[in-house]
C-alpha cells in the first residue's frame, strides 16, 4: 500500500538550488495573497505546512513539498526533524498531532513534488527581488522538464487582474513556441466569499474570455475554497492524472 505523507523539502531561489532528485512537479503560481499557500495546505490536508498570512508577500521562495514518498530516512531522524520543524513554527504537540491525523486523509499516489511560489506583483517586495523571481519563473517554465502541471490561482472574488493577464500571456506565448509543455489549469480561489448572486458566473466568464483572448481555449477552470475545501477532489483528480502521464 502507498505511504501517504508529505514533508517540506527545500526552498529554492534559483535554478541551481532546485532539488537534485527529479519527480513530477505541480507548481502553484499567482498574485500575492491570492491563497497559494492556503491551497497547498488544503490539498495536502495539513493546516500549518505552508506558511500563510493576511499580509501579502509571505512566501519568499519556491518551496518544495515532497508528497507520498516511501523511500525515506530512518524513523528516528524523521521524528527529530518533525520536532525541530514544530519548534520552528511554534506549534504545540496537539497541533502537530492534529496535522499527523489530517495527513492520513491524503490520497495515495506515486511520489511527486508540490511547489509553492512567491506572489507575483507585490509592490512591497523590492524591484530587484521581484525581477529575480520573474526571471526564475520564466527559466523554470521553459526548462524544468519535470514540471507537469501549472496551477495559476486567480482570486475568485474579482477574477483575473493585470498580473494574471500577464502571466497567462507568458504561458500562452511559451506554449505556442513549444517551450512550455506542462498542463495549465486556472484555479479560482476564495470561492466561499463568492457565493452570492451572479458573482461566480461573471468571474468564470471573464476568466474564459481572458483564456480565449490568449488562444488558451479548453484550459480547465476549477473553483476552490481553502476554508470549505471546495474543489479538493477536482484538484486531486487533475494532480493524479498529470503526475502519471
Ligand atoms: P503570498 O505568499 O504572499 O504570495 O500569498 P499566498 O497566495 O500564499 O496567500 P495565503 O495562502 O498566505 O493567503 C492569504 C490570505 O487569504 C490569508 O489571510 C488566508 O487566510 C486567506 N485565504 C486563503 N484562501 C482562502 C479561502 O479559500 N477563503 C478565504 N475566505 N480566505 C482565504
Ligand atoms: Mg504564500
């Protein structure tokens, strides 16, 4: 039976610092504060794995999470690591226990990486740092062969903004020139805040329009909420398919 677990592996800041071992990868990208880290936690059924914040600009590296790997170090080391990480995060033993229990809910799959990334377009992060992230993102999208899936998160409360347009244009251009081969999926976030009236169809339509404008018809749009866990099954269906192919 598959071992169902997940652990933080490393935070990369350049192509050189990516993990050596290659596995299929699914990356989460999008504007600052859109809910990338929260969705990583929701998908992986861990409350405190990826660090989240009310304030934009929280995630500062390309964080690698190793999912469902059964070739692991000895249990003693794992326990120490866990205690260390717990101290780092200031978690109580109870919180850690809750997290372990939640992890058991993780679907079985072959091992793969989930990559959380810094938000695009956040003014308070210095220009040189933003530029370096952008460059890294571009390098990554064009040359990371093990990238199978790109989840582009869009805030479901208002739909795509200028930064989202830019990102989807980059993906479209790289796809056309054959430099981007991964599956591209739009994920609407915070849909628990979008339940009223016509907001949802309008947001889905404006997302469709943007995709069509960029020649990206047929790209899936998934509605999610990290609060209610809406879309978790959809995310896993897409993940399972992409990491097998
Ligand atoms: P950066 O790391 O700064 O780029 O942000 P991020 O995209 O990782 O966002 P993060 O997950 O840290 O969430 C930002 C804020 O949005 C936090 O206050 C979250 O609690 C909140 N949030 C995230 N997802 C949801 C959701 O589905 N519903 C609601 N209501 N709030 C959410
Ligand atoms: Mg984050």
